[in-house]
C-alpha cells in the first residue's frame, strides 16, 4: 500500500492512522452511518488528534482508551424529520460513528485530554514525541564469545567490501 509521504516519515502518525488497519476504511469505519474526518498533527512533544463533529454536543461524544487504542465514538441524531409528499432529501450524515487510533505503548491515560469547541473535537496525547530521538544500543557478545578489542577500545572494525 502506498501511504502519503508525511505518514511514511513519522512512525507515530503512520501507526495512528494506517499501520494498525491497513486502510482507513477497514476496522472502525466500514459499515457505519458516517465517519468523521480526522487530522493528526505534532505540537512539540505532543500529538494532537482533531475530528470534525459538526452538529454534536459534548454529551454525544465518548473518548476512551481500550487495549492500547484511543477510541472516539458517538452518535449524531437526525433532527430533521421533514417529509414532503412521501419523499425526503437528506444531505447531512447522521447515525453512530467510531474512530480508533493506536497509541504508543508508554502513553498513560493521564497524558490524554479532550476538548470540544465549534464542532471540532481536539484530543491531546501528551509526551508522545518526547523520546523519539535515536538512541545507540550497545551490542553484547553472546555467552562464551568475546568481541575483539580495537586499539581505541571501541570494538573491532568491520571489514568493508
């Protein structure tokens, strides 16, 4: 599957959006009445997830964590029952929705906050990018084997081809 360039460069965003599902139209979206549009951005060390939920109130929205996932669900009720001559025209989406995003393993629920304003739900996942810089992991020799010491004490140089 070919992912957008932005998703491929950032492993957290890719994991949140596509990696667990393969496509946004699989688990958590298919077969529903509608699925709100989502945007995930980095804000310093935090990840911010925004979902467009026009026409809902904060009471209609449920944000929870379950099995290492952030789950946003709710229901948009149809408030227009207009029916003329046995026909109705509805261009707005309504019904239940559920969006699921994979969270990094070390994120606790106390690092997550949610606000809803002007039809946009904003979920902030604090500290997600705090420790994303590369770290050198030392390699230990297996039992009974010693790594040859180089003159500088840093290990033997690898032969080049």
